[in-house]
C-alpha cells in the first residue's frame, strides 16, 4: 500500500512522527510512505529540528512554497501536490489537522479521485472567521476515511450528516465507526473515533525528552515553579488591543512568577509593530519573562511536564498541558478541544486580562487533580493504518 503524506506546518510534522513510527515498527514490508513537505514552515526551528529529533524520514519532496497570503500559498501548494499525486499514484493521501497545507492536499486529491484520509477530523470551533475552520470543514467533506480524536469530533461529524453506526460495541474506536460492510468512498465516507495521535507521541517521547534535553537546566528553571506560554493565532498577534491585553496579563503574572515564552516567528515579528513601546520595554527587560526562540518538540514536552500551568492559544499545546496533567488557560474565545474545558482542567480566558488573571487565581486556589483519559490509549496510529490496510485489501471486513 502506498501513502502520500502531506506535511507543512510545525504541528503536522510532529503529528506525522506517530504514523511514520508505526509504519517502521509494524508495517515496514507492507506500507510505503511518500512524504511531501509543502514548505509552509521553513525555519530550521519550525521544521528541520523535528526531522532530526523525532525519527521522521526526510521528505521525499519539498514544494518550498514559503509564506504568502492564504490564496497564493494554498494555490502554490495545490498545484505542486496535484502533480505529485499524478506521478506517485498512491492508494491514499494522508492529511493532518487544519492548516493551508491540509486544505491544499484536500482540494488537489479530491478532484483527481485520490482517497483522502483525514487525521484529526471532526473538530470545530464554530467560528468561521478562523482560517482553520474553513480548512477543516472542506477537508472533512472531501475525505473518504475520517479519524476523529475525540467524542466531540464524532458528534460534530454526525451533526453534519456523516453516517455514524451507533449500534456497535461501546468501546472507543469500534463504537464510533461507520464500520458496516462495503468499501468507503468520498460519497460514502467512514468515520472512526480512534483517539489522538498526539497522545501517542506525547506518551512515546515523554521519557526520551527527560533524558535527551537540558532545557530546564539551561533556562535555570530547576526546582522553581514557572508558567509556560505560547501565542501565535492571527486573531491575537494581528490585533494590537488583543496582543496588548495578553501581555498586560503576562506582565502582571511575571511580578510573582517566572514565565517561559517560546516565540512563534509570526509573534516575534508582530511584537515589534503591534505591542506598544512601553510594553515591549517591560517585557524585554523583565528578568522573569524568558522570551526564547521556538524550541524542539522534546524541549517543549520537557517544559510542559515541569511547568505549573500553561497559558496558550495553540491547539496542540492546550492538549499537551492536559496530557501532562497541567491546568491550562486558553487565550481564545472558544476551543475545538471542548472536553478539557468541560472537565475543569482548562479555562477559556480569551485575550482578556481580567479573565486570564482570574483563571490563574482559580487554578492557584484549586489545582486540578483529575484528568480523565479522553484521548485514547496511545495507539491511534496503528489503528489508523489497520483501517487503511483493510480498506485496500479486504474491503468487506470491519476493523
Ligand atoms: C499556521 C497555521 C495554523 C497553525 C500554525 C502552527 C494556516 C492558515 N495556519 O499558522 O493553523 O496553528 O501554522 O504553527 O495554515 N514564518 C516564519 N518562518 C517559518 C514559518 C512562518 O518566519 O518557518 C512567519 C512568516 O512571517 C509567516 C508567518 O510566520 O508569514 C505565518 O506563517 P503561516 O504558516 O502563514 O501561518 P502560521 O501563523 O504559522
Ligand atoms: N511546539 C514546539 N516548539 C515550540 C512550540 C510548540 O515543538 O516552541 C509544539 C507543541 O509541543 C505542539 C505543536 O508544536 O506539539 C503545536 O504547534 P503550534 O502551537 O505551532 O500549532 P497548533 O497546534 O496551534 O496548530
């Protein structure tokens, strides 16, 4: 079986490690993976570092699209991916998440009838002003096999008319599938609730991170409590008022806490124009705010494991905080990962100084202790590959 995997943005490269590892460990003789990097992210610390560190094979192709407006960037990727799909003739294209690289892969593949496997299907913010919401809806509705990490994802797909077989056993994965007989097609897609491949990765790499990184020592954090923060959403970075309010909260928190803030390149650039000179001076001169370049994934999970709390607008980072049983303050008005808010382990604070500080106080007074297992069993990648193999070789068997 031949797969073409599309990656491009940082979180997709990291996600791809789980599937590549499962292929290497269990299906090396059966599955050929052709990796296409769109080049959406290109700085070494946004791309190459993950190949070096996580055992992901080097990309077979790099489209080098770089940064551009949504339309231009997506168009360049679509053109490149279409040509490669025609050349490679894969059984499936594998798409992750909701970036422009995902959208381009979906549009290119659906039009020339290459079946799409969407990993991280079904997530919704119900906010179509987010570019990611458009990308994920289009991708889901062009897909043949949809793998959703959460129960909320499954419910969203059901609401949008995807066929969900609820008569099966009530275990994760099987309950959720449209697992009846017949092979899946774009017009008869199949949905599986399989858990989160990033949970696979976090479990796999947690101890390796502890052994192989020295970021805690390097930042002189050993033994001292600290807050880990990340900010990169365009809704936060591109609006001076919102960026200012987030930094007001961080400046306030830094009076009593150390803060580690690995800066996404988008944020690094926009801090200079969208944060007032006065706030920049406070932030850059603060001994308690450690602004650092993007870190590697192993360093990031070491930071997440040692932090007392995580403040973020990242999808991946809010979840990883949960994986490592840390409370999270989400710098957005809504989240696709609703379960972590419903269990009381994360709070939506938007870009609102008061709400951020109130959430901090809440978690200081009531540190959460119960983090139910809602992201699967750490073997989502193997399950996904099994379903693909059954689709190709044994079309009428239920996984
Ligand atoms: C993209 C995704 C977002 C995801 C994020 C993960 C879309 C629409 N957005 O947002 O869903 O959460 O990746 O990090 O696909 N830049 C560099 N070096 C790089 C990459 C980017 O300097 O290696 C700068 C450029 O100025 C670029 C800006 O960051 O214009 C934004 O990059 P882009 O990929 O367009 O969007 P992200 O904000 O990274
Ligand atoms: N991450 C990383 N280094 C960093 C910041 C984030 O390795 O400096 C990882 C993080 O652990 C998570 C992923 O990148 O696995 C999340 O990516 P990002 O926040 O860029 O995007 P999102 O998940 O919001 O799409």
